[in-house]
């Protein structure tokens, strides 16, 4: 999803650049931009100014929306990667159900089965 929005972001930026370069100043007309001598005949009697301005503004709004969404996803991904989990320290009190080692002075069955000293042959 991130790559798709990034692609749309780049396309919107390219469209904004192209639309700004196509637009002429207040004194020039769209017909003069394409080499024709007719004035304001391509987009009707009002000319190209309002149409190209509206399209440029639509792309600019879309560009800012994609910028904000890309920023949001980048920050949230960075925060998820930076989470550090520290292992818990062993508690002083025994956990219920856990087996603890025996601490008695009496020998266990395994200790009584083994001879105290090795047998010499």
C-alpha cells in the first residue's frame, strides 16, 4: 500500500509541474501557448485560466493528502520498529504451579544410591 501511495504521490507532483509550466501569465492566452493566433478558444470564452487553475489546485490538494498519509505510515512503522522489550526480572516470590528445587539437608534417593567414594579395583 505504501508503494502505491508513493507512486500516486510522484505522479501528482509530475502533473503539478506540467500544469504549472503549461499555464501562461495573465497577459498571454492559451492559443498563444500552442502557436495559434486565436485567443481563448481552446477552453471556451472564459479561457483556460480557471480550468487549469482548478485542475492544478485539485492535484495540489491530492499531493498534500498523499504527503500526510506517507508521513503517517513512515512514523508509525518507525515507532513499531523502535519498541524494545526488556525481559522481566525474576520475582522474589514463587510462581504458583512452578516446581522449586529442594533445599533440604536430607540426601535424595539418587545421592544415597551412589557410593560416597569411588570403588578402586
